[in-house]
C-alpha cells in the first residue's frame, strides 16, 4: 500500500468534527468513520479503491485539512478525484456567510448557529447513495437504518484492505444491480424496500435513470422525477435533494423527528404538519436545510456523541439475519 498526502483549505469557518457528525449521523456508521480526530472513507474509484483519511490541522478560522490517500500512488488525476469527493462530502467550498449574517440578527437562530459554527452541509458521495439511504430510512429509526445500511455495505461494497483491517465503500449501482430482491432479506429490508433498491440499482447501472442529472432540474421537477421511482415518496425525494444534491433550502417536512425537533427548538405548543413546517421556516429562506442539520447536531450533542470520538464498529457478518418491522 502507498500513502500520499496533500492539503485542502476549506472556506472558513470550518470544523471537521461537526461536519463529519452531520454526515455520519450515528457512531456505528461503517461508511463514514470517525475516531474523534480523523475522518476515513473508502472511495471506489475507476483505478481501484482508495481509502482517504482527513484530519484538521489548523483552527476553524483558518482551516487546513491534511488528506492522506491509501491504495494508489498520488497523481494529478487521483488528487482531483479525491478533492472533488471531499468537496461534496464535507462541503469545504461552501460559503455560509449569508446564513451567519441572517442568524446574527435573530436570537434563537443566532444561538444555534454560534453553537455549531463551522459545520458545513455535507452531501453523500453520489445521488444514488442518498436515494438508497433515503429508502432504507423510511419509517424506521436512524439507528435501525444505519444498521441495515452497514450490512448492505459489508455485504456488497467494494473491499479495501490495509494495515490488517478491512473497510468497505458504499455499494455502487453495479454492485447491487445483479441482485434479486430476496437476497437483501437477511439484511433487514422489507419486501418493498428490497424491490425499490434493486430496481433503482438496475436502472442507474443500465443508464435508464440519471440521478446525477437531477442537478440540472428545479426542486419541483427533481422531486416529481424522484417520486416516479418505485419506493420513493415526498420525504425520500426531499431527503435526496438535501443530502444528495446539496439543496440546503430544503427541509424534509415529512420527517417526524425533524418536525418534533423544530417544535421543541421554537417552543411551540401545537404539533407541526408538513405545511406548518414550511410556513414556520419561510422567514429563514433559503436556509431551511441548514436548520435541519443544526438541529440534528443539537440532538447528537444531547446524546453525548459530540463529546468524544466513538470507537469504530466492525462491519460484521453480512449474512446475519436481522428481524424487524423494516
């Protein structure tokens, strides 16, 4: 194995820890790994898989990231591919000055923004990944969704071996396109989700569906296109827009947990429905998605996850049977 190093300078302010936690959501995520100091992920690139390791070596006000690449010798093309992936995964080129100016004028939003200043809105490595995560997360807790996604990754993601350990990339469309739905049953997916995942993988691998091309569409057109796919409803479509396409004006209004977080944060007495969520957030347009991410961090902090690095999980046995109501 070869190891190569280069540096990135994110748009300030930037905090790697907060950004990674917003991306990974739970301490047992085996795709986006974090030990309290270093972020790691396997990327299945055309020339073969590589593992990237990222640490922050300068403070949030003058941020600098040290990027190590394992698996291939570093050349200009590889550096460009890794940089592009990190710009997407960690939002290093996103300027949130407008959001911070708005937050400074309001007490509630200002407190939230100051508390988590330096978090950049992350995106999954591909729109396909965001869609699969969205389908897996429907009507289950975040803990359960991470569990079944870990099993999917361990069972079908590209392997990377280094230093006596094995890690996996999130599965590509071509990794899942050859499966029949029943093969996903032991991982904990419902029949509906099995069919949705397999059909989406086959459509993307066969190029009859272009998920990355959704970037050229308006929010409304992208949502309409996504909702035409099996197993994708309004919540999943909005989730893909936020976490896959980086549309930070989108707050997935059908997310019951996020609604409750918003209600609690604003100390509202009545529950919020979809329309009420959007009326409530209208005054902070176009930053509803950033509020979604900040409230996620608030809950992760409450759970104690942000205080220290959590131990990295094993990917486990992909053939282990998981019984649930997924």
